[in-house]
C-alpha cells in the first residue's frame, strides 16, 4: 500500500497510530483517523468553518447528491480501468475531500477494479473528523490535513486526482500524477440551484461557466450531470449553509428560507477530465 511522505523531509511515512519517517519525524494519527501533515503552527482556522462543514455533512448524508457521487465514481473508474494491469496498485487523490462523502463512494466503486489507495486531503479538522467516521473500515482510504498546493505524496504516484468544488492546484497535481494520469474536476454548471436562487433573490442569475485550461494538461472530455432535487426547509438550509451563497446573501434574503415548505431545484454540474501531457 502506498504511503504519505513526510512534509518535513520528503521521506516515506509508515506506522499505525503514529506515522514516522527514517529521519525521526513523527506525526500522530488522531482518534478520528486522520493525520495532521500541514506545516502550519495554527490549524484551527484552516479550511471551511465548523458550521459549514457540519451543514455539508448533514446535507450529503441525505443522499440528494447521490447521482453526482455515482457520476464522479464512474469517471474515476473509467480512468483506472485503462490503467489497470498485472495487479498493480493504483492511487487516487481526492484533493479537498470535505466530509469524505465522495471519497468513500469513489473508493467502494474503484476497489472492484483491483488494489487501490485513496489519499483524501482537506484543510478542515471538522470535515476530516466526519470523513474519518464515514471512511472507517475502508483500509485503503488515507486521510490527512494538508494543503492541496503542497500534497504529502511522492511525485508520479497517482493515477487520478479528483477535485470536487475545490481549488485546482494544477502544477502540484501534475507533480503527483503518473505520466498520462488524469485530473478530474467537478464544478457547478449554468443552472445549478437556479430555482433555489429564484426563491431567495429578486434577481436570480445563472452561473458563468468557462472551461479552464491548464498548461500541463489536455482537456479530453466534459460531461454535464443534471438532475432535480426536492428540498424541504431543513435540507434547503443545509444546502445554503454549505455553499458560498451563505456569505453573499443579505440577511433579509436569507430569512426567506424560513418560509420554504418544499421546492424542486436543479442540480447541475460539469465533470471535466484532463490528461497530463507527456
């Protein structure tokens, strides 16, 4: 099984409750199942805050984004199927894993293809605590507090990096990917949550969606995943709290959620696949 690398010296880390390297650096694995590999003295204010993390955990637990999780898993599996062979262990990186919802689903789907390590990283301790519970028992899932722009993974180790609503550190992703490895991004499409925005705002707007280009990657496909969700007041409030809209919406507009009984809204996403250039 593949291992993290030491954020201090770059040597391989190994161990169970404590991860150590050959140069004597060590890192405790928390009771929640993740290890802090972030080289930052203060990590209490990194990543999403506790309220946003809990809202995301609770909303995703409802299964309303299950079609997206299925589509993301299928996209990762399509990459691994082409790279499988001779029982070689493959590696996937979830760069910005949040509460581990997608990582867990992807791991279960991809494990059917053969040996797999899934590295899952986030900057939120609250989110990683939830991820530890969700991924408990999935021995090939390795969780760490780390910045996606400085991943504690050896170079040319991963077959696929997936970035779901997270910053794309394209140069770092290029470093950790094997030759011909894939970067998969998931982002909101034009109509995402338009009906919810119509309920909240007097002048709702559709998202501007421009496919991004990255110097070290070639875009090879873009899939649009669209489905309808039925929200009640609780799920709508959780969804609102886990998105950037919670910071961009006036107090008066946000209070409209208290009057919501039931609402059908579009969930609309792009899954874009890039291949690392040779």
